C-alpha cells in the first residue's frame, strides 16, 4: 500500500519535473528565423523611429494635469461608461496620415510605432474582436492603422504596433492588476483566458489585415508583475503566433524585467539610455545579443498634454539620439498628436531641425553600431566598416584623448566638411586636436579611417 503510494508520488514528481523541464526547454529554445535576424539587422541600421501615442484619451489633453494624457482614465478615476462616451466625440477631422509620415521622414526617422491599443482598451483599428474601436464607435469611422500603414508604405517607413496587454476596459481582464481597479465599473469576475484569446485575436488582425509590419511593441505586462498572474500571459503562444504570421516581425516587450523573455527580438528601455536609470524603473541588465531601443518623450508626456511646454531642445534630442547610437541602441522619439488629428506644431519645427542635422551627419548614425569605446561623459563612438565616428558632445579643450587602444587610425577628419584633423597615436590611444572654433554646439563628429587587416 505504502509502496504504491510512494510509487504514485514519485511518478507524479517525475511527470511534474518533465512537464516543467519541457516547458523550460520550450521556453529557452526560441530560435529566430533567418527573416527575423535580417529584420533585426535592418532595425539596428535604421537607428531612429517615431513613437506615436494617440487615442480617444488625447481629447482630454491631460485635463490640465502635468504628465497626464493616455493615463487620464486611471489618474482621474473615470468609469468605463463615462469614458466610452469620449469615443462618440473623438472626431479627428484634420488627420492626414501622409502629413504625419512626411513630417517623421523629414526628421530622419525610418520607422513608426503607433498605439494600436493602449491601456484604455480602445482599438485604433477596425477590430472584429470587439466593437470598442475607431470604426465602430466614432463618427470618424476611418481605420487609422490602415491609413498610417498606407502612408508608411508610400514613404518607405516601417510600421510597428504598440499593444497594451493590460486592459482597463475588457471585462475578462480579470483578476485586475495594479491599475484599472474598482472605479472602472467592471464586474468582479471574468475569464482571464478569454481575455488572452481576445488579445491574440486582435494581434492576428493586426498581423494579417495590414500587410507586412515591423513588429509589435508590448506594454502592460508589469500590471501583474507582483501577482499570481505574472506568468499567465501565455507569452509563448502570443509570440509564436506573431512569428508564425510574420517571421520578420520583431517582438518587443516593455516589461522592464531583468532580462528579455524567450521569443523577444529587441530589448526596450524607457526614458533612459541602456544601462542608465534616472527614471528609477530601468533596472534591466543590458542584453548583449538583442538589438536595443530607447523610447523617450519630447516633453513630459507620451500622449498630448495641453499645458506641457517642457519640450526638450533639438540639441538635447539629437544628443540623446547620438548617445543612444553610441550605446548600440535605437532611439524611439515620442509624439502625442492633438485630438483634431494634427501634430503639435512645436514637434513639427523640431523634426525639421533634426532632419537638417541628420542630412549632414546621418552617415555617422544610420547603419552604425556602438563603437568599441564605451560611452564617455565627453561623448560616444559609433562604427561602420572601417570608419570610427567620434562624437564629441561635451568638450571645451583643444586636445581630446580617445582610447582607441589597438585600433590603427590612418586619417582623421571632420565629417561636416572633410577637413583634416591633427592627431597623434600612441599604444594607448589617439589624441586629436580640434582647432578652436571647430567645436560644434551639438556634436563635433570626427571620422577616423581605420587600418583594416
Ligand atoms: C508605459 C505606459 O504606461 C505609458 O503610458 C507609455 O505608453 C510608455 C511608453 O510605457 O509606461 C511605463 C511602463 C512600465 C513602467 C513604467 C512606465 N515600469 O515598469 O515602471
């Protein structure tokens, strides 16, 4: 009797172990396809994208509250039945996808990441999985995602979808996590798996109805970070679905976990350069093998905020883009269009200025990787084939020591006009002499032609 029991227990332990083992093996066995690896290369070469936070929440413009916009429902505790009414008067008659994409392109961006669904659960595309979407619930009735995709195709930019796993609207997003609680008026019951099925159905729509896309940028996983549901998202299934439908689509998840999960193709960072943590929530280890991407707001809000004038200067944005590139990372610069469908005029001016810089200095950004010298306070390096770009961002003296180590520098010149720069090389590195008056205010880019073996 006892033996039988023991056998049974042993057997179940074995089965359990095998099960867990198999699950783990399955998890760690993600092998990106050739198309996916190629897309990662493209992504790293592209370096610069524009993030768009836009939805029915934009019509509240932050409600006079600093930092608020796409979080207004949560911040002001607006119940679902009231919030839903916003859709009925969200009517962005001035929206012109081509005008947006042209403006992003003029800044030098190569891709666009758009909030297909944010935490409020409202779909900015024509979804059949719900009628809580732009076509079914607004007078506007136009599929924003479709128009954006067509404009992106026309001007040669790739389109990525931001998709919030967390959902403050769907009744089956239950148990609720840290946000979107009682005030929403959702029932005190729900079927979690039905919610995940719904999410996957929407993702299937996004990946089948709009042609080839860049990828999916997930967010909201952290809502259940500290609950029993932290591992109930069925991530493997979702990621497999995406990779099966579009092998080149890159999976990105803003979960802020220590390391990326299997099935993810890019590691994102928010408001901080990889490895930095001014925001307090960037405690991840920087991945050594995945492409990196840093997202940042142009002022203090993601979505449109009427009172926020804290726009970062073009100099600051360019310097951050450069520092990102020097940290081997992409830069995803965010904009929050207005509820009438127009971009904020301040942003349009900035795009123009960034584009002018990119036209001159783009060679030192596009197609590069982080240089062999880790970021310094004076600046960063980027590298492409036998060219090492030295970006001097903050330096006042004439002489600058660049620790090039073993690298052999053949020639040094200003990227701006090709003028030669004097340099002296020792076994430890290269000292360059930047004549007074030649230091640019934003970034003095010096090209080192390296001797290749
Ligand atoms: C998230 C969103 O909540 C926000 O609205 C915006 O879309 C941004 C790009 O992403 O913001 C986060 C996500 C995670 C943390 C903090 C802010 N976190 O883990 O601390």
